[in-house]
C-alpha cells in the first residue's frame, strides 16, 4: 500500500514539475531536503508528528523554507501535511527520483565498498559500467565494512561481486571440493 501511495504522489509531482519545466531542479531540491531531514531527525520528527497541528507545521515550514525551496516543493510538503502522508515523505521522494531517472533513461545501481570512494573514482566506475551495459548508470555508493577489499555492484538484476571476502569463500569452496 505504501508503494502505491508513493507512486501516486511521485507521479503527480513529476507531472507538475514537467508541466512547469523544473523537474531537474525539483529532483535536486528533494534530494537536499531528504539530507536535511536525515541530518536533523528532530526536525523530521516535528514534520511527521501527528501531535503537531497542520497549521503550525505549515507556518514553520513557510518561515524556514520560504526563500530556500521552490513553491512546488513547499506546496508538495503542504499537501503531504494536509493528507497526513508526512511519514511517507522519504518513500515518495525515492519514487519521484526513480521515475525521473527512468524517464531520463538512467538505471540506478548500488556499489557496496569498504571505504568511501572519491567522486572521480565513482565517475570512472559509472562510465565503465555505461560502456559495458550500454545503459546510463547512476551509482549510489554504500560504505559497508563487511566488504573486505574490492566492491559489490548491483545494477538492475545483475550482481558483480569482486570483494576479497567472496573470492576467499570461493577459494575455500574449491579447496573443500578437492579434498574429498
């Protein structure tokens, strides 16, 4: 049910942003808003709290974001307040982002790495994946200490695992099969 709701709101926001010709700007604003909420959990808790009245939330958001967010995004936040869908904000933003990427022919991928990668390395990796797959790849980098060297890539249904941990497991399995 939550995914259906996210799709409906995401598609509606996409329709409005395309009609106004501001889709990329809205996508950027929503990504920044999501980061703001993640970095300020108390502020997000205020936004999603059913104990705070709709009017108070709207007034606070207008005073805080009036010159910082576009009217489209501010209106989007207000609609979520009015419809009591604030707790689905992240899922709606994710869906909107996915719909925009799909429309632009961008395939989302996930790279799990042991340590953060530089922007240059990410860019080279995306470029190489584009060459190999023939698709426009946009990677989300997740730092996962369980990945011992190398990386794990997931693009669509394809998984590429070059991590040292996986190579060691495969080597152990090979050795186990030899020693009967």
